[in-house]
C-alpha cells in the first residue's frame, strides 16, 4: 500500500461510502502520538458547496471541488500540555494514516498542507468555525480516482546516499 500510494487529484462521481470513511478515520486515530496524547480532531466536509468553497480557500486545493469528501486534521492545543509542540508530528502521523488507509480501500487522496502557513490557517479556522485553541493542521482531499492507473507503482525514490551507518 505504501509503494502504490500516490497523490490522486482527479476523482470520479462515486461517493466514498460512510463505512469506508469511518475506517479511514479509525485508522487516523491509530496513529502514534507523543505520550499517547492523541491531540487530534477531524472535521469531515461532504457538502458540495462547502467543498467548492474550501477549494477556493486553499491556494493549491482546486481538486477539492470535485472530491467526495475532505477531512481537516486539527490539533486541540488543550490536549497536548506535556508534549507540546509534538502535536505537529502527531497530526502528521494521523494524516499519513488517512492516506494509507484510503489507498487500502481503493480511494484516492492528497495531503494539502495548512500548518504552519498563517495565510491558510486563518481563513480555514474561520470557515470551519474551530475554537480558539484548535489549529487546522492539514486538509485531505478524498475520492474514487477518475483514472484506473491512479495508483501506479512507486517512482524511484531510492537514495542510498541518504542512508548513513552509525554516523553521518
Ligand atoms: C506537507 C505536505 C503538503 C502538501 N501540500 C499539497 C498541496 O497543497 N497541494 C497538492 O496538490 N499536493 C500537496 N501535497 C502532495 C505532494 O505534492 C505529493 O505528496 C508529492 O508531490 C509526492 O507525490 P506522491 O504523493 O504521489 O508520492 C503535499 C504533501 C505534503 C506532505
């Protein structure tokens, strides 16, 4: 699944089923987190008009307008007192789990970066009506791929020179 996960930005009209979405969210919540604080919340956006609005808010999120669903991964800073600021890694792990779980279910996805770009975080926080102590960390756009070869084999990213033994 890891080797055939690709960012998928073109979607068919088939909606992502509720039970599959539930599995994806459960996978997100199985991510590792510092001190097991699990500081995440997830906002599920399904409404077509709202998806179109989201596509206009995120500067590289045009694919959201044809997505079946979007998930905003958020961090509740009240839930992460002792291990702050490792909520960034926690939310990254949760976001990655969403991508892998979606791949497993044949659903295309793409990670849209939000944090730490203030100009993306602010309008998204307003649009999603998140409380003050909640940070919008990422958006994931999800939908069945429009093309059958969306999940092509891994491009060659092997870089043996990036692996160091014992010391740099
Ligand atoms: C932190 C982060 C932010 C990203 N932001 C965007 C984005 O705003 N728009 C987009 O289309 N893809 C975005 N991507 C997806 C990358 O472009 C993609 O993962 C990369 O090109 C490698 O391709 P692959 O996912 O198919 O392996 C983002 C990925 C990460 C990890």
